[in-house]
C-alpha cells in the first residue's frame, strides 16, 4: 500500500464535505471544529499554507502511518482471506493523509484518506476499516451483489462486526464503532444473521433483505 500526501484531493474533499451531513454524521462540523478559519473563499490558499506550516508534523505522521499499516497488514489480510476465501493482499491500495477528518474512500481507485491528527491506533483503525471495505465490495461484485445504498449500509455494519473479532481487536488496539448513527437500529439484527450464517454470500444476501424490509418500515413510519 502506498501512503502519500495529496493537496489537490484535500481541496476537492473540502468542497465536497464542508457543508455535508450524511446519515447522522456532520462532516462540515468536523471541518469547522478543526479549521475554524477556513471558508469557500480562502480554502485553496488555506490548504497550501497549512501544508507549508505543518510540513514537519505531516512528514513525521506519514512515516508513522507506514508503521500503522505494517502492524496490521498480516492479521488483516489473513482474517479477510479466512472469511472470504480470497487473498486481497495483492491489490494496489493508496492511503492519502489528509488535514480534514472526513476519511472518504474511492472504490474505483482503491484509495482513501486518513486524518493526520488521529492517534497511531486510530489511524490503524481507519486503514483496516477502508481495506475491509474494498475487500467486501470486491467480494460482493464478484457474486453480482449490487444494491447501492443498501450495500453501503451493510458494508458499514459488517465492518463493526468483522473488525471487532478478537484477532483484529488485538492487532488494531481500538474498538470499532458504528460511525453513522442512523444505522444503529440495524446493527443488532445483522449481528444475529452473522452468528447464524457462516457462509459470506448467504450472510450478505440475508442481511440485505433485512435492511430492505427495515428501510421500508422506516419510510412508511415517516409518511404517517
């Protein structure tokens, strides 16, 4: 996995996230809390200046993030292979350190961002989280499982289950929590499906059906 800086991407991320609230997560507030003086008029210069002023810290964090990946990669790829029966360690992944705490991923390029101010263990968590997403989607697409937002919801719930298994917890050193509050009501039932369905295809298909039913109930309730 390559670990890099990408100022151009940070500028794009700012414009995509500066006012975004999604599934109960307020990304705009995260940006404002960390960078109260940034705005749409000055963000290009602000980001350029931030990189210059914080060059030493950024470079030190990049080196430490390389250690983060080295500490988790063997266990992570072993556990992914053990579950999905496929080796995901040979893919071309890219991790970009970011000055914003948004941590987006890009499935088409297998790239993602990690907020540079996160602690060592929390950067390990983000790396494991995103690489697990890539494996999950690769596996689903291989079996032609493509359900848009529902598959995204399941991918977030799956990460909470998978990254909290004992081997991953011991390696990461940080508990995996559900980031999006709006998905909490679905987590416990999907956990029960996970316990009963050891076959990943069956687990994914049954979980998708449950989430479809749950989402329909939520829509009907909101319309009454």
